[in-house]
């Protein structure tokens, strides 16, 4: 049989499973830029440019390796605009009689793939995505019978399964988790290395020009463009992280500094999630740094936990709970997403910094996403559908499999505690401790009430008050509810008044 082997834009690896058994004389690879995928949400301009450039570079590399590649650019005259349409056209044009592809990263794409067989009258084989370390079927087996699916237990099992940071069957250093050592606030004089900066080549320049014309109404800054768009470049990003940033990553992974969006983070999620890097090589690089004493164990373990633990766990949750998971809304939140999530026009400096850097870079690190952008959405009761779409739009590493569980489960507690054991809600004190944002803010983080008080302070207690019926029984929230009860009715009324005033201004489109 003559196979059409379909590679998606987040599967840019020559080890992808759909290429196994390739017949050089008969088979054809299809890669395509299609309007449907670029616009089902209005992705950040830099995200589109990154993926299209990486796809074009990867297609050229495959061609150089002797593969027969059919590559459809977005502005090709006959482009049908949809993945199914391009599969149909390729089958017809090349006289192929079956399709082989790899399990996709989004539920809607999987459902589309499942329709190809009937709609196109060809056999379709959807192979497991072996770039991940745990299949959805295997995760379902692990989850079966468990009352709570806590990541920590999954992570320990993965460490043992892959012999990562293990010493004669025990965790290296005697502990599984060094997270308690990874919460240092920023200090003056941090020497933060510059991030990777890739100079756009002719392929990237062509993509940038096309994106600037075709996606002018999409969010975000297109230039300067600095992402790696090849495997060689992605490996260089990983090398720079291991050599220059990893040693400080653990200590300051939760820290936020004005004007320093990249901090000591790895910035490899772009490349892991589109296939230019694979998880085990990243894990091995960090293990080697530990063995060679180039980085402390708390940093190495914290980095590895994000990949072998959290990343795999999140993907497992997504495929276990879809499609129902997309509709979860435990708090019945229904507020519209504020306009400042697009414009950065807000008096709250922490939010202004995070939105501005997101607009510029299609990136924000995990504490900015969780404890500033996400925390505000949680406290103010923004509709999970709108928050999920925003996160999917604005970040270049965002695909639904990784975005949805992080937002609905971790950030918004919209699943009622299926993923996280408590809501990650916090007042202004947390942001002040972990950043320098508050010193340049219009509000005073030291004030708890009043028009010049940090809104996070009274919004936090208002969130607890209005959701008391749903959260008071959570054992991890007991101390906070006891504190709330001790405040007394007068304090409760002041919190309520401040929150009502703030929400009125927010809903009226005032700059808050």
C-alpha cells in the first residue's frame, strides 16, 4: 500500500511514530499550514510565526534526509484551509490509498482524524505518540481506583520507572521533592543571563512577512523574533539553560522581577511541545549536570519534576477527562475577561507587567501565569471558557492538552479539586514577597481596604466569603476560614464594599 504519512505542526521529530516503516519508493509525507488551525482561536502572531517557520525548516530537513515531502504553505493557491481537506487532496493527487498519522495533542483534532476513514474512504491508522513517556491508556490504568490523582505519587512512580535521580532504589539525596528549597524571593543584584536569541533566516523572514499581512488583527508583537526554529537551535537553547541558568533555577523559579520575563527558566517548553526536543534528552542533560556538580540537586530535581512529573501528569488528566473537562465550572464563574488582558491598561503593576511581557514574547513563566494572571481570574470569577481561550491564544507553548488542565484544574479550580487539592488563591502579600512589582504600583500592597488598597488583598477574602459553602470543608482551607471568621462582621462588610466597588468599575470598563 502507498501511505500518506501526516505530520502535524506539533510533531516536528524525525522519530515521530507515523514515520516508522517508511517506504521510500511509495510513501509521501504531508505537512500543511491551514487556516482552520491558525484561526480556531486567534493565536499570538509570534506563536503562528514560530510554528510555521519550524514546520518549514523541518520539512526541508526531511527532504534532505531523502523523504518525499508534500508541504502546503498557507498562501498556496489550492490550499483548502483545513487539515481534512489537505489530506483528501494529497490522497487524490499522489494516488495514495491509506493514511498513517500520530495521535494528536488536542481532542478536536482526534475527533476530526477519526472521521477521515469514512469521509475519505481510506484506512486510517492513528499511532501512539511515543515522544511522551506515558500513554493515555497507561495513565488510565494508573488512575483506576484512586480517589485522588495527586501528581506527587505519579511523579515518584515515573522516577522509578525511568530510573531518574535514583540511588539504589531510593531517591537521590534522600528526598523525592525539594520544592521547599525552590521558593526564594528575588534579591538585588541577580545576574540573569540573556536568553537565546536566534537571528531570522530567509525562511523565517518569509513567514514573518506572511504573518504580518494575514494575521494583522491577532494579538501580540511579531517582532523582534528570536525563537529557535530548528532542532539544532532548540538543542542550543537547552545547552544554554543547563550551563547558564539551571544552577539558579531551583532557588528562583518562583521569583518575578520587573523587566526580566525570562529569569532562570529553561524556555524549552516551546520546543518540547512542538517536537524539536524530546523529554528524555532534557532529563538526561539535567542529570548529567547534577553528576558533574554543575547545578545543585534542588534545581535539577525541580526541573526534572516539571517534565517527567507535571507535564506527563497533565497530559494524562487531559485525555482521561475529555471532552467533559472543557466544560467544568465548579464556582459557576461567569464574568467576562477584562480588556486589560489584551491591552495591559491596568493600574495593577503586576498584571500590567505580565500582560505586557506576554504580548511581547508569547511567554510568561509559570508563577506569572498561576499567581498573577490566573490568580486574578480566579478571585474575580472569570468564565473558565474565556480564561482557557486567552491562555491558548497568547502562549507559544500552548496546546489544549497542556493548557486546559493547567488552567481549569490548577489555576481556576474549575474541576472542584480533581487535579489540585486546593485553589491557588492569594492576596497581594504573596506577589509582594515573590516579586518587586508592588513598589511601582498605583495601589499600596500594605493596605487591606480602601480605594488605594491592593485589590488582591480584599478580593482574596471576598473570594473565600462568597465561596464558603463550596470550600469551607476543604481541609487545606480550614485555617484561612478560621481567620476569616475571626475578622468579624464589620471587616466582612468592608471587604464586601471594596469588592463590590471594584467589580462595578471592572464591569463598566473602567481602568482598575
